[in-house]
């Protein structure tokens, strides 16, 4: 794609991608699939042996 000065090339921030994903996956949170993959992510984070937070699990899940 050729660069055009008149076009705004701002790109996507992480929050934009998360908003898009949230809109495309209704019902994901609280579903049996969500619980399964969240449990896998938590086990992987816990296997490091260090204390972790819910945010650490969310990062691993994403």
C-alpha cells in the first residue's frame, strides 16, 4: 500500500482490539468455554511459583 498524506495512519491500540474482540464474542464471559480457558491460564500463571493477581491471569488469557 502506498503512503497517502491525506490518510490518518493512527493504527490500533490494545484497547481498540479488546473492544473489537468484546463486540465479536458476546456471551463469552461467564460461559463454560470462558471458565475453562480462564482456569488453564490461571494454572499456567500459578505454575511459575510466584504470587499473581487477576490481572496476570487476564494477560495470560489474552
